[in-house]
C-alpha cells in the first residue's frame, strides 16, 4: 500500500505540470509567465507540507501518505493559482466593443 501513495503523489505532481502547461499555452502573449508562478506556488506548498510532516512524524521522516498529501495540496494550489491567473488575464482582455 505504501507504493500506492507514492505513485498517486507522483501522479498529482504530473497533473500539476499538465494544468500549468495548458494554462500557459492558452494565456495571451505577455501573460504566460503567470502559469510558471502557479507551478512554483504548488511546489512551495508541497515542500512545506513535506517539511511539516517530517517534523511531526515519529522518525522525523515524511511518510508515504505525507508525500501524497503534500503532492495533492500542491496540485490544488496549482489549480487555484492557474484559475486566478486565467481570470485575471480574461479580465484584462479588451472586449469586442472596445476594439471597434
């Protein structure tokens, strides 16, 4: 069962990369760097959770479940930050009435 948590954690990290990559592709020119910041935020959250998990663990090492939880929270952070970047970019686009 321990390998399952690690595998799911790696899948969450991969999905975070896919989400940030797809958002970066569809963002307009000049706004694509926001997708990278979403990815960095997710990685930061994951590292914080792994560190806290290691501090709270009996052997001072993160467990496989801690790794999964950190990866999952990192994925949620990437999704949330990507959504915020997308909404911000959508609000900055000129409407068709402004172009006419």
